[in-house]
C-alpha cells in the first residue's frame, strides 16, 4: 500500500525516493544522522525525514522493511518540534544486529536500544502522544501483539509536532528502506497494559 505523501514535506530530501505498489522506496545520502551532543560531542541534523504537522495528542504508526548492513543504519518514525526537540525510534543496526532504538532529544540526545532476537522482515512502530508522554510500541511481522519499548517525556508546551517516517545512514550512503504504510490519527488510548 502506497503512502499518501501529498501533504507531506521532506526535511533533507534523500537522493532517491519512489512510490511503488508496496510503499515508498528510499535510499539515503552520504553519512546522514540526527543527534545532539551527548557522548559523541557532535551535532547532526541532516537525516531524511518526511513529515506532516499535528497539533495536540495523537497516535502515529509506520511499518517498514530495510536492508541493514552498516553500523547505525536506521529507519523508523520521528516526532519533531525543531533541531533540538525531537524523538526518533525504530530499528538501528549496531553490534552486528538489529536493535529497537529510541532517541529522545530535549536539548541533548539520549539513546536506548535493545536487540530483537527473532528474525523478521517488516516491523511496525506506534507512538502515542498524551500530554507530557510519548508511549512507544513495536510489533514485527512475527508477533501478534504490540510490545512496549519506552515511555518518554515530551514537553507539553510544544503544541505542534512534525510527524512521519525517518531514515539515516551515519557511516555511508545508499541505505535502502521501504515504508509500507503510515497513519496519523487521534490517540488510540492511554492504556499501557
């Protein structure tokens, strides 16, 4: 199913993006990333991010598949107010394996990641914003139920966020991903369990 991109805008357009029957196919530029300061000391804001605006509370979902090969190849979803206030989550390739990764940036970035040990082709990511909280969930094509990955703080004073698919390749160019679907709706629930 193709993603309707008619009301969406690229921050840092990739060198290649093409709509096909199974989704939006993309390829990354050279050494792209989003990161602010912590541990590494660098500030990067040149990853590829396709977004639309959303006020207040919402649930956003994206499903995707990708060809992860190099350290830090990553794809997923991003919620962004500006260069120093954002969250990205999805799959990131590190230590020779695919990890579910969440980076929250409020001035400086933090990073949490855990390895997904079973094999999968596609993964879906869901983020629900409720007031001062971001509830992050994931489900691979080998799982029936959504699993919680993180409950993170979000500044409720940031009323409008840009929301949509994101991908980066900090060590190379040519990382390929396919975003199969994307939805942005009213929040599904405040339930965690």
